[in-house]
C-alpha cells in the first residue's frame, strides 16, 4: 500500500460552506505530487417513514447541476463538532416539519473521496408528528411523500440521481423488509 505524506499546505479559498487547500506531498516518501482538497463540515440525510411506509422527499433546484433533484431531507453540519443525529433531527424538522423519537443510524457515506473531506451521516426514522417547517431564507423545497416500494423502483430505474438518497432508500427498504424499523 502506498503512502502520501504532506510536506506543506496552502489555503486557496475560504467560503461559507467549503475551504480549498493545495497540499504538496511525497508519494511513498520519494515522488513529489500535489493534492487539492475541498474541506467540508459534512452533512446528514434522514430517510423518514410515515405510518403508511411513505418516505418524505425534498424536491429542490440544485444550482450546481441546473436541475431539480428529489432527495431525502438533508443538510450540512454547522460545524465539524455538531452531533450528526442532532443535525439530522434539525434538518428533518426544518425541511419537512416532521419529528421522530427514534433515529436509526444507517452508516456514513464518503460522496467524493478523491478530493473532498465531506462525510454524510445517514439516519432512518419513523415519523411521530408534524409541525411547522423552518426553511432557510434561500431554500425553496417542495415536500413529497412516496411509498417506499415506489422509491426503491425509482432508484433502480435511475429516476433518483442523488447518491445519498439512493443508499438510504435501499437501506430503509431492507430494514422494513426484515422488521428492524
């Protein structure tokens, strides 16, 4: 297995959501190279099931892709120290108005390991109630309910492009199938 040892690091950009740095490294202790790294606090995504086994989805325009995407409720951690489950509860309530008592960890995802430090923690839950949504000023999110079985079909038919959503839908389907949620 090869090693990469950082020799120096330079911050290139500091934004609201990301930071970018350029690291000079030595590959296997001898070959000089560079790595560009996008630093991100990470995020959380929640697969929330209604009593009728419908998943809640957020439909919103994703500027970087120039299209609307169908995703499970998700958001970024306010800091690297923010508890992922607390963040998930907050994002679920803010985006959908839903609350839940018990959250089941579904693992974590490294969405772009080649150049980014982002980690997305996935959770599943059964919704216990609904209240008011609390969207950010710049958010325009439509909430949709889709039966779990239909959501699985949509993942398998490439109708849902978002990776974290695909993974969470399939994991939730397995938990429901085996009676673990």
